[in-house]
């Protein structure tokens, strides 16, 4: 093949992939993401404590698409709830196309990092260690840290950067692009945001049902968002959601005595939603018995299952 044929072939190949960004709070994950995304930000907002991985940004070019995920659970304690988060996190690490692990170059490596390194050592996924905030440390302090990271995860690449000033960020991006395989453009411009916010809202309500009810109830429950309207002038987001249950006998439990259970779902979900969307939330919940919901294509599509 002539060289120009190679070039043409390369051009036709679209590459895409999911990349998890992990690291302690304040190491600079959002700052790095903003740098990488530049104007191409799809969504970057405060993170909720959901069990799902959140898309925090999408970078699309003519030839590639990178979908960045936030992976809750990795840097959290050990409560029962966090066990669930951790399982999700572990599963994610296995399924993504690469992991960016951020450190603040001023921080010490502790037990927590060793635990995470152990998890990462057990997956095939490529990992890049990013030492951030190098503008704040001297070379003399940086070198021991680089050595320590090399011991922590032998064989993995380490890139020192300053997300704030931009130094090293191009290299990070080049390495990540090297991980991408041929794949589809998962998201088109604008497609992502609204969908995902509705989905997140339904997940938060579902999570409250999961946490506040017991046994078989959560598994027969689905949540749909019937209205999701931003009232900009009042800085309030109106969300109306329905909790669908496949059993008549569960309806009473979900509503509770004089509506107390439903009220509690609403109260807790609203708090999370306000933290997530950064505005006041008007949340109204309904319960509906919907015996065939697991067979209902519209519902399943809406929930992202179909
Ligand atoms: P996250 O919690 O990991 O998302 O961290 P953020 O991106 O919110 O950053 C936490 C703080 O560190 C913010 O005040 C940032 O401005 C600051 N920061 C992030 N990256 C750098 C960097 O490279 N150099 C310096 N000096 N500050 C940084
Ligand atoms: Mg952040």
C-alpha cells in the first residue's frame, strides 16, 4: 500500500472510549478535565453520591471521542453503602478503556493509595498516573514522589502536570488517545446533557427507595421522570417523577402511613438533587402500580435498559 493509502485509512477510522478519572478530592480532577475539554464541555457539575458512574465530560474531535467518567466509591470510607459504591467502582475499572489516576504532588502516598493500587494491579485496563500541581513543588520534591509512584504501580506511565497552567496536559491527552480503539461516536452534540440529568434524577429517587425500603421491594421498582423543567427566572428545577411498582401489595409500603414514606423519599432525594444541580428543586413523587413494567418497552427505554 502506498503511504497515502495508509493516511486515508487512518482518517476513516473513528476511535472512542470511556476513561475513568480517579483521585482524592481536591487533587485537581475537575481542573484537568476543564483543560482537556476546553470549549468542548458537555457537562461538568458537582458530583452526587450515586452508585452509577457519572459522565463528567465528553471530548469529541473529527476522529475521536473520549467520554470521561467520575468513579465514586474508590476514595471513600467503609460504610455499608460504600461497599456498593466500591463494587461499582471496581467493575468500572475493569470495563473502561483507561484510567487517569491523579495525585496532588504535595500529598503523601498512604494506605488508601496502596489499596487502590492493588485493585488497579488486578485489572488489564491501562492506567496513567498524573502528578498534578507541579507548579507548587520543587524538582527535588517531585523526584522521590515519582519513584514512589513507580513502586506503587510498576510499569505504569507517570506524567507530571500542572492542570492549572496547562503544562503536561497535551501529553496526557496524547496518551489517552493512544488507548482508544476503533469505536462509535457514542454521543452527538447536545444529545447527552438533558438525557443524563433526567436519568440521574431518576437514579437518585430509586436510590432512596432502595435505602429506605427493604427486601424485595427495590427490585420491583422503576422510576420515570414525567417532567423536568427549569424555571430559570425562579432558579428552581421542577421534577415530577413516578415510582412504578409491579405489585399492588407494595403500593402501601411505598406510600407509607399517611404518606410518610413517600415524603421521606422526596425529602432525601430533593437534598441530593439540590446538591447535584446547584439550584432549588421542586420535587413531586407519585406511586403507580404497573404490573407489567418490566415488559414495557417505553419504560425500559426511558430507564436506559431497552
Ligand atoms: P477535584 O476535587 O479533584 O476535582 O479538584 P479541583 O479541580 O476542584 O481542584 C482543587 C483545587 O486545586 C482548586 O482550587 C484548583 O484551582 C487547584 N488546582 C488544580 N490543579 C492545580 C494545579 O495544577 N496547580 C495549582 N497550583 N492548583 C491547582
Ligand atoms: Mg471536582
